[in-house]
C-alpha cells in the first residue's frame, strides 16, 4: 500500500496523530495550565477506562500495551521514590524501561490478536513478569549503574547531550517506529496506528523526565491513543466491509438520505461470480472480491463505492447526471476486465460443484457426465480474470426518491446481464452505450 495514498494518510493521522499534536501543543506550548490533581485524574481515568474497554472488546494487544505502559511508569516512580531520575535506582529503572518499552511495542505489533483465554494470555503475562524481575534485580539496593550493554555509546556522547535516554534505547525507539510504520502501511490496521502514536507519546514522556507533571500527561496520552484506536477500530468494523475495506451497507444506508438532486447511482455486479467460487473455491472468490473492490475504490468522477452484499456493489455520484458518469463507469469496467491474477491451488473438496467430474444416473438408469463448470479447473491457472456488469440511473422527474433511482439502476443492471454482461447500461435508453465484448 502506498503511504502517499490519501486514505492511508488519513488513517495514519486521524485520530492518533491529531490527538498527539493537540497534547504537544497544550503541554509544551504553555497554552494551558494543568494542576497536578487534574493530571492524576487524567492518568488514572485513561488507564482504567482503557483496560476495561480493551477487555470488553477482546483487544489483547491493546490490553497488554496499556498494562505494559502502566507497569513501566510505576516502576520508574517506585525506584526513584518520586524524585528525579538522574541518579541511583531511579536512573537505572529509567534506562531499563527506555530500552525495554520499544522492544515490547515491536513484539505487540508483530503478534496477533489471540483473545483473552488463559492459554492465549499466559505467554505475554510471563514475558511481563520476567521483565519486571529483570528491572527489580538491576535496581536492587547497592547497585549504582544499569548493565553496561544498556549504557553502551554507539556514537559520541556529545551528540546526545539533549536527552537522558541511552543511545541503545534511542536506536530501539527508531527501529520500533520504523517497524510500526511499515506494518501500518502494509496492513492499514488501526491498532498499528495506535501503537505507533503511543510509542511517540511514550518517548516524549521519557524525554520530559518521566515523572513530572507534563511527563505524566504524556504517559496518559499514550494510553488515550491506544483507547482511541479501539474506538476507531469499532467504528470501522461497523461501517466498513472487513474483506474489501470498502464502506459497508450500513454506511451506504446512512449516505442515501444525504443525497440531493441531481445525483446518480450505479449498481455493479461481478459476472459469473458463483462459478468462480464453485470452480476455484471461496478463497479465490475472496481474492476476486478484493481485486474488484480495489478498482472500485479508485473510481473517478467523484464517485464513492460501497459493498452492499455478496458480489454486488453500489457507487454514489453526488451532483452528477448519468451521462456525466458513463465515461467513468466504462473506464472502471475496462479496468476490471484487464485485471488478472494467478490461481495457485485446486478448489477445496467442500467448495467444488456438486457432482462435478462424476457420473450421475438419469431416470432411465443410464449414466452421464455432470455438466462442466463455466471455468476450467486447473492446479495452476495463469491470467484468471473476471468482468462486471453495471447499471446506472439518475434522479429526475420520474425518479425523485432515492429508492426509485436504485430500482431504475437495478433494472439497467438486469438489462446488462441479459444482453451479454461485461457492459454498462443506463436507465435512459438514449444514453445506452454499445454492447461490449463478453469474455466471462
């Protein structure tokens, strides 16, 4: 996925980036004076509410990220006895936490949502316990410095006079930031975005001396960013289709009342989609849906695509007539037709057509071959392609209501199916394009 893509950038910076920017402006810009009591309330409210939300939504990665941040900050506070972290056990705990936190962020990012069952959470609990023991051991009474590998100087120390964070920890933060950013760009998961911005907020908290009022607010903001990722992810699951990432039927239904004439609605259906599923299996069918959805997401002409069910999609064109959107729909149809991909495996037994390749008995007792599928079954098929049929209608004197426009677009789609598929049909006969070649 391209980082320069508008949707990717929006998902990256909204809401996490904006929340962190607001926190930096308020805490570092001197625009707002916050009392210690207010900061403490913010801190505990965020972590308590966040842990409860993560547990309720079974978000194991966010839950352990919140627990990790809470334990890390409390460890620094405990060993420093509430004083500065420049010397003694407080300094040792600070350096150890600064080194371990980014590594934990990497592990959480690379891990999967495993649920909250005892077998699933035990490895992470053990890991946090071992880290807690490690910090407790190196901070034992009489110890004056953290282990040498944590304090190793990779470059001249004069270059890092601006920070108390060890160089190895700074490197770990840089690697963790790069890993989280790459994983977000590749998978576009909101939890990755939340972990990324929480990592940055945690760094700012450590840089601000870890324990003063501003630093505590940054630690709380890190928790808030994780909570925001849960809420945003819940919204996406409710309004977006998980398979195709397109807005789902609920979003489509909520967008319809906002349409004002003039507008056009296109209905898109994948040709012979059932045959693709029967021949190559549902996994390949999902790949087909994903490919078509990717083309639909880039439709031109100001259209917004939705997956409304199965292999059917809809595109809304506010402020456009059917005549204006026809060239854009034709371009979309061509883009889908020219897209191909490789099928690497045979269909699963349970997804193969019933009776395919077997002899079946007729009423006279003789046997015959079952009807072959529309697509040849091959263990390795190069260049599998599909086509779509599209029907479009516009608002007007005969179709003032949205439901009437959708009904007219459906009729145009059925006409496209009857007259050869792989074509665009308008509800207006006068703007109907010529029949396109059917390759499906």
